[in-house]
């Protein structure tokens, strides 16, 4: 899995370099502090972190509708309690109402992950 992610990250950097020009490639190398021949462990780590960023417990400050748009399939909106679209995930998690419990359960349900 790590090798696949590393290849995807390398492809993204190469694609950005090709689209924008050689300055983008130089800038990407400068920000990681690595030359082209060195392994890109920090780039791989960044991609892994981005992939795991869709865990509700790690995004408690985010508004529910933004989290749903970014991390969940649209079908969750059929069952999600509409009054909680504007609430933060932290509020939904700590709220004692039945609708909050339903919303939190749906946000963590693997059926709706993208």
C-alpha cells in the first residue's frame, strides 16, 4: 500500500511540474528538502495523512455539511437529520438528543465513506 501511495504522490508531483513548468518541480523539491534521486518519505506520509483526514473524531471543529461533502457519499443526506447540517461535529458528538446520536452514527458509518 505504501508503495502505491508513493507512486501516486510522485505522479502528482510530475504532473504538476509538467503543467506549470519547471518552477513547480523546483519548488516541490525545495519544500520537501530532497533532491530528485532521494526517496520521498515525507511526501508519502503527507498522502497517508490526507487519506486519513476523513475520520469524524479528528475533524471535530468542522461543520457537518462540509465534512459530508468532503468525506461522505451524497446518499448520507437522505438519512442525516437536516437540523444538524450547520452544527460542528464536536456539538453533534456531545449532544444528548436522539437526532444527534443518529447524525454521529451516520457520520461514522462505513457504508457512506467515499
